[in-house]
């Protein structure tokens, strides 16, 4: 469990959180779930609140890092998500999406 894998896991947490709460690719399933829940449902709020969702995604990622932090496949998966997150962040700074 090195620091690089921890940083990659943190960036992967950010990417997964965005996937849950904001990405267009998950908009249809997110809206489908929200429409079926009571108006003031906390789960509905959780599906659109990045700050809120990141706590749960982060707990899962921390547990995964603890269990598999030394595994190359775990680092590779985190790296792929981290690269995606960094690319999206840079694109938004360049006037992209």
C-alpha cells in the first residue's frame, strides 16, 4: 500500500462520485430512480449531491485500498478512473464540457 496507489484511489473516488451524481451517461438511470422515490427522499438527494455521495464512495474505496492496495489490478483500475477524472478536469479548464 504505497502513497501513489492511495492518491490514485482518491482520484478514482472523485471520478466514481461524478459518475453517480453528474455524468450524462448515468443520467437516465439516475432520473429513473429519482422519479420512483418520494419527493424528499434522502436517496434522491444522495444521487445528485457529490459532496454527500463521495463519503460513501470514499468508504468503499478506502476499504478496497486497504484490502487490495498492493494488487496491480487494483492500481490499474484506480489509474484508469484517475486519468479519466484528470482529463475531465483539464477539459473543463480549457473551455470543454
